[in-house]
C-alpha cells in the first residue's frame, strides 16, 4: 500500500514529506492507521546526529492509532482496536522483562538500527532516481499516515480514550512522569527540581506533584515554560541554577532537594555537577536528556558522592514497563489527575512538521502534535 510519510534523508536536512510504499505486516507485526504523533525532541536528535541512526528513516516514535490488519501469529489485537505505540518494544520474555524492567528489553537494541526486528524493511521509496529501503525510528515511524510495527511495541487501550491525547503516553508523558516517580523515587513531602521544562520536563513536574512532593521547582530560562509549569503542579520556578540554589536553600532550610530530574534539550557533562549542587544528602540526580554520543566526560564532585551519598541515575523511558504503565497513566488521565489535553500547545499537519520543530526550538510549545 502507499502512505504519506516524513523522511529524513541526511544529517542536518529538513524532513521531506512524500509518498512511500509500505509492505503488509509480517509475522508478529501490526498495521496501524495513525491518529496522531507527538513531535518529540528525540526525533530532532536524528537530524543533528546526536542520536546516530542509519538513514534514510521515517521519523516519529510517539503515536497512537487504530489497528487495520495483523500479521501471522498476532493474537493480542485485531482490526479496529485502539492502540498506543511504545517507543521501546518489550518482548515480555527476556531477562530484563522478567525482572520487571521491560524498558531495558533486549529488543531495545533495534530502536536506532532502522529495520524491523527481523532485519528487513517495511517502508520503501526513491530519491535521485535510486530506490531505497527506509528505516523506522524506534521500529515505529509514526510520522506516517500508516505504519507497520512489531506487536512487542503495541499496547491496547480502551476505545473511549482520545487517541490524539493518548499518543503522548507513548514516550514523553511516560518518560517524564517515570523519571520523577520511578527512577527518582519522588515521594510525599519531597522537594523535586526539574531542569528543563519541555515535553519530558513538564511531565516530570506532573509526576512529582502526583507523587505528593511538597515543593516542585521548574528550572528553565524560557519565561513561557516557567509560567506554564504552574498549571502542571510546579510550586516554584527559577530561570537559572544560581536562582534555583538560593530558592531551594530557602525552601528546605539548607537541606536541599531530594530529586533533580535533568530533562534539558540535550545532556551536557556540566549539567551533572549543577544538578548535584541542587540536591542534598542521598539526593538523586536523574539523567533523562539524550547526551551527545561521543561525550565521555562529566563534571561532578566525588566528595559529594562519597560523603553525602549523592547519586546519579540513568533513566530510559522513565524506568517504566509500557504494558503496565501506559494504561495506568491513561487511567490517571481519565480520573482527571494527569493532564494530557493541556500539554498540546499546537497541532500540525504532516506537511507542517518542519514548522513544528522550529516552534519547539524557539520555546513556543510544550508539545506539538501531528494530527492525521
């Protein structure tokens, strides 16, 4: 079949919207008609090369839609089911899945490779008179009207949940919420600071607030994002680290924050020391932002790590289990405790994808969404 999709053909290029050929689903695969896809910063890392991936590729890894067809062996869903696509596939059988850490499933190795789990491609196109097999971001490729994905990436949801909102739980909401609540272990009465209030950070703020944190500090240089953070549970805001240090010192009588979640546009080595300066004894710094792949040096005080037992924790997908946590977060949305509608600053057509990313870079959006 044919489908319209946004393709990245080379580094530092614009997304090109064009018609591609899409194969039928093979064994253990599902054909999905997308309703919406979030414009996540991670897809922009493909453009800059901060997330290395074989090109060309159909972007997008935060989506939801309706099942159109299933391949051989698929029994979990059928045509007409509403689904959210998890950006990390989870097999449910490997050691990590068995330990309840399906965000670290062995299938995760495929998310920046390009082809499907069996090593073959579903999207095909041409450029300059040459035919190409085209990869899929996180084996999903949600910047497309239709896509074929592994059943390991599919989470069935209730049909009454609006799919344009549910799409956000495929990555940004689950990652940000989980970074605060699961990786950071934010708890009732804690002080939590979130460094970088974008699509992940705003949900880390929601997570900390829902967990019962007494103080939730939004740290971002963009005034619009600081102002919006109060709608999602922030109690205080700061424009830079120095301002945050003074504020947290006053709020906690000098004991400092319990958790600092780093959700900046990209992770820099200098941010680790800054985050550690904001937490107190046994304080937990959660690194969620994507780093430059060649960076191997960070700034931090080993004295703090040893004598104050401060901790630096890596975080992938909010340390979440998609088949458990995606439905649970949607239940929180259904009960009015988790905000999804308010996250969407603007909707775009697929043809407006480059405008959407320009708006993201200029700090105009908490989350832009492509609506099909």
